[in-house]
C-alpha cells in the first residue's frame, strides 16, 4: 500500500547514523542521498532514503524545526532480527520505548521492539511469525 514515506531530522548527521545502525539489522541500507538545491528556502537541505536494495522507501529529511513525532513499524524476518534492531538502535543514540517481546494485545505471535529516534519518533521492528 505505501510506496515510500519520510520523517524529519533536526540533526541530520545524528539521525542518519541512527537509522544506518538500526536498519542494518533489517537488511535496509542507504539507497540515495540528495541536497535540495532546488529549494530556495533551504538549498543546503540534506535528505537520504533507506530501504532494501533498489527501493528508497524511508526518507530522512533535514529540517530546521522539530516536527510532530510519528510511529513507524518495520517488518523483521525473525524475532532475533527484532532483538538486533533494538540493540543497535539503542547503541546508536535511540532511547528504549519497549524492549523486544510478545505483545499479545495485538495477536499471539506479535513480537516487537520500540525505540525513540533522535527526533522523538517511535520506531518499531516487528515479527509476526511464531518462534
């Protein structure tokens, strides 16, 4: 359903490094990086896109002001991948917002972990498969 989406970063370098570390566990990597030279209001604005090979799906866009936080959940192929995502996100500047574990309120196999990124967004990795 969703082709791509974006979030905004007040500290672009820090936020980009956070996602590089956290997304590595999910098999996502930087797919492209641009500077918005076409933007007369912010011609040095940086942006980069993460995703699986050849698919820039999640954009991080530099902004001058804090934006409303959002929640985004990314699919993980296994529970161990969720665990690695959580550990790498915490070690790269994220704050814990829910350790890896089953969330039975969603369904019996919902295994997720939540972190707050450098700009206050609630980022999740989730696996729906049984052990």
